[in-house]
C-alpha cells in the first residue's frame, strides 16, 4: 500500500502496487534460505560468493546472475522461473521415489487443494 497524492499534493487515497520481479526474487531467495535452515554466510559459501552478495539479493539491491540463479535453483530444488517470479508454483523433486510414492504425493497434494478451497 502507498499513500497517493494528486497533482497538487492533495491526499487522494491508498493504492496497492504488486511486488516487482526484483522484490519477488529477493523475497523468494530469503524465504527458501530460511526454510532450508541456512544462514546467509552458509549459502554464500555453498555457491562461492560473499555473504554481502546474498544480503544484497535478499534486500533487493541486486539480483543474482544467471549462473547463481541456476546454483540457487539446484540448492532449493525449485525452477529458475520460480526464483524470478515468472511462475507461481514450485516443483517437487521426486528422484529416488517409487511410482507408488509419487502417486501418494499427488494424492496428498490434491487433498490439500480440496481442503484449502
């Protein structure tokens, strides 16, 4: 939300501005890092950069280069499109699961969707 002023500085209300792609990327990196229980320093060491670079990404000051987006996607098991805010869904890596296990995951997801409708 932001305060909106008219042409002469008069208050005309509030409006909502959806987050831009940079804000979305920064929030997703921070959320995924925290969910994985990693510190900024640990994540930085994993991909060979400084902690301040990770902090800059999370603050929306800069965005990761293509190389680092790919590294982050692999670490967090999401797509680069998800990190960039181009898709709203994340994916689940089912490597090592049997067909029966994968079916159980799909059924659980469908039950949760129904519950949340």
